[in-house]
């Protein structure tokens, strides 16, 4: 009898999040701004010396920060290895995307040397935005030094790195402003949500003024997003996943059934736009803020759990020459949102692992510098192009068992052992 693996990912939601969110949406109780004020106070306590503003989504936070930092028509240096909506927020803020390729190797983070080169060769740069991808703090010190010398602000896209640390400070505290995500798939979740950190009082006052003019996130939209989360939670609940869901999606993947495979894709039809969407123009609700605040005390513990799994992956895979691994960091500077490996034959490895009853995910992130919708801003970013084709996520979430990590390692080693036997 075949045994199903644990799922590739699970939400960080809890039953109380659904219960409290539904009650607030149906009754209006706790949906006001009081919860948001309390969340901002909690975020300030967690990030001493910084002001905090809660926002409805991280992408809205990026838009608001850039809108109030740059002048229209100025360039914003950013990584091309991201989701298309990050680029769109630059456009909505009046900026011109200027892509700096990512580093060679497994970090998937923006290349500091390329940022410095662009600062030296490009005029009218209004800001640099760095991304701490997959939970890894990027090589930010050279970028900060080069930008401070030119009085150019640096923004941290810390959507995947809440709680990660560098030199005694947390992600979001390292530059002029930091933006977090509390979206459905994040390690701190309110289904939708985000926050901005900064020491710049004037910047935060402008952002608050922008938000005050907006309505609170619609209750119906929150319920709809919660329903999507509930469906995901039920699908990955051990009993349902092991008895049916896994086998259905496994067969769909192995037999290229697009109806099911498309359910797992994101950012598959990117478009460019420069007008800030009305559907984004909201404030986060107090109910969502309460969800985030209730989860803050578990962040560091979860990071330690994910680091433990990353150490096991590294020990079991580091000697395979055909794999590129993320850097091993045990000091908290990599929170291992996933354990992203890179393989030239990604499709072959993913299919082999699926055949061996493993459940892993091919990366949905793409090289935005090569997307047709951003053709006007196209640049040659070969490292981002490689990562787009090579990254596979290995699970690290809390509750993912060590024997599952070891089974993933065994399957990967089996793939390369069989591949090399034909050479």
C-alpha cells in the first residue's frame, strides 16, 4: 500500500483566525480601526525605533512607499526575479523599472555589484528596492553604502522574510523603509494584509494620510479570501490529503491534466498597468490586524524549526554537483520560507520525485525583465532567467516531519544516481 507524503505546503492559519474573522465580518464587531492601532503598536514594539503602518497588501505598501519617496519619471532599481505586480506597483507610483540581475548561485537575491554598476551608469535613479527572497536577507550593506553616498533611498521588500535578522536588526529595519506581507501563504497571515516600517516620520505621515481617505477592506472580500484559505486547509488536512487530494493532483501532474495543474499556478498571465487598481484601494480591517497580532509570538520559534530542516537538507544534498543550494545560514539571516534548490533538469527532477511519492513545488517566480508585458523596460538578466527555469521548493513549514525531509533527500539523490548511471 502506497503512503501519501505530507503536502508541499500548509497555511499558517488557525481555527481561531477563521472563527474570529467570520464573526467580525458578519456582525461588524471588531472590524473597526482599533485592532489596526493595536497591531501597529505591536509591530513598533517588535521593531524598536521604527514607526509602523498596517496596509491591506504588501504590494499596496510598496506602492505607497514609492509614491511618497520618488518623483514621477524617476527610475527604481529592483530585482527582475519577482511577481509582476511588484513591477506594476513601481509603475503605479510613477516610477520607471530598472532591473538589476540577481546573484550567481542559490540566493535568488539582487546582485549588489549590479546595483552599484547601475547607480554609476544610470541617471535619475529615485530609489533602490531590494528583496529578501525566500526568507534570505540580501547582501544589503554594499547597496546601502552606495545609495547613502548618493542620497538615494532603499526600500526592503520583506514580504517573504518577516522575522529574519541581520546584524542585530530584523528584516524591514535595515533600510529607509520595509514592507511586509501577511497574505494567505505567508508565515504570518491575515488572508490579506501587510505593513510598512520606517524611521522617516514625514514619509509615514504621508502614507497615513493616503490611507485615511480609503475605505476599510470589504467584509465580503475577506470572507471570500477566508473561503479560499479554508479550501486549501481542508485539501491539505492529513485525512483528506492522504486519502484523495494528493493522488488526484499527482495523477494530474504526471498526465499533464491542465484543469488541475492550473489550480497551482500563479502569475501565469501577467499584464502591465500604471493606474493603481481600485480593488487595492482599501485599509486593512481591525479583524485582520487582530489575526496578525495574535501570531507574532510564534514567528521566531517557527524560524528555528525551518532552519533545522534547512540544515538537514544541506547535509543531505550539498555534495551533489548538479544541484545549486541556497546558502546555509543558521544565525537567523535566512528564515527559509522554503528550501529552494536549483536543477537544470527541473522538470525531470520534479516528475521523478512525484513518481516516488514526494510532493514538491516548481517555482512560480519569473524573470520580469523578459516578460512581454514589460518589454519597454526589458534588460538582459541571465541569472534571473536561469532561476526562472530551475527553482524547486522543498517544504520547511512547521509540522513537516524530519522523515519527510529525509525522503525528499533520498528521492533527489535517487534521481541523480539513476541519471548518472547512463553516463
